[in-house]
C-alpha cells in the first residue's frame, strides 16, 4: 500500500512538473525574464529527478537478488545526493547569471506576462505541496518528502517572483521606473541565496546514509530494547551496529553469553530472545535487515 501511494505521488509530480517547466520556459522567453527561465529549468530538472526517484522506488520494494543480496535500498541516498547536488549547481549558476545581469544594467520585462505566469504556477505549486503532504502521511516516503521540499521551494520562489513583479509594475509610472530594469536579476540573486540551504540539507542527509553513519534515534531504540532483555536473561554484554540506507535499516546485535547459557533449551531460547528484541523496535520488519548473533567468546562479538 505504501509503495503504491509513493509511486502515485511521484507519477503525479512528474506530470505536473513537466507542465510547469514548459510554462516556465515559454513564459520566460516571452517576458524576457531570467528568473522565470530559472524557475522553468529548475522544474525540468526536478521532473527528471522525480522520474529517477520513481525507478529507484520500484527497485527498493523488490526482493534481494543474487547480484544485490542486500536489496536496493542503497540506491535511495545516492539518488537523493545526486538530486541535491544538481539543485545546488543550478542555484549557483543562476546566482552568477543574476550578478552578471545586474552588472550589465538589468533588462526590460513584460510584467503582465510575468505576473500571469507567477499566479498560475504559484497556485499549482501550493496545491501540489498540500496534495503530497496528505498522501505522504500514509506513504511515509523519503522520496516524496524530498519532492515536497522541491514543490515548496518552487512555490516560495514563484510567490517571491509574483511580489517582485507586482512591485515593479507599480513603479513603472513613477520616478523610480528606471529601477524596474534590475528587478528580475535582483530577485533571482536573492532567491538563489535564500534557497541554497534546501539542496544542502538534502545532500547532508544523503551523505550520512551513504557513509553509513549510525542514526542516533535508531541506536537509542536498540539500546532501549536490549536493556530489559539483558537484565531478564542474565546475559553478559552485547555490541550493536546500526545504519540507515534509504528506507532500509541495518541492525546487527552480537550478544555475549556464558558458556552454559541455554543448555538443555536448544535453539528455541535464542529465537525467543530475538523475538523480545524485535518487539522493542518500531521499524517494520520489511524495512530492516535484522541480525542477532550469540557467542560465548567475546572476540567474536
């Protein structure tokens, strides 16, 4: 069910993004606006990354294969990192273009066309944010969460463009009319600086997973689940290792016992301990690679 919702959200996002990107490129050329063109190119890249996310989302729910014996979860942070890196480069390139535009004396715009574009696209973007947030309450997908950030970023960019164009339109018949030439470049520069933290955050989270850095909340949960088991069963100590890769969580626990532990009870007592630990974890079984090993020799732990 969650996978179906995730794929539906990404498919709708790709379709709407393609519409928005075509509007951005068309209206940007008609209005002579670099900031609208930036919005259109941003949407085009976003559509391409959503398509790649859809492919990986389908792979992630597949069973492990002989070639990928740990499944396909590791592809998710790679795609997220690529997405964030491309958006960072796009923002940096747009900032340089905006700076160049200011140094060249700005440019004349058709503000009527620009405002019409901004109104339509802003409404579309906010609608997508609301739609995907509601759907992701059930899907709980990192890909959809990143896509929501992209739509919110686009919505805020377009809203800022709308305000800037509206102000410029009001200034056209005043003594400040000469400043309207700089509105487009100034808006683009401010927007790229303000929204650079979004792709930076995406890359930072993805790199934590690529480098298999232990997620603190999962680590705390494992220790909390182990505490009552250790006390109840009289086990000596344990060593745990956790990592997150996409929607998958890798949890390894090595328990050190006395040489006499479990004598006369067989393998059943070990499986019972595994069940007790598993019951203390909130991560669903289908989203974790869970291993509990037992040894009486600490060097094997």
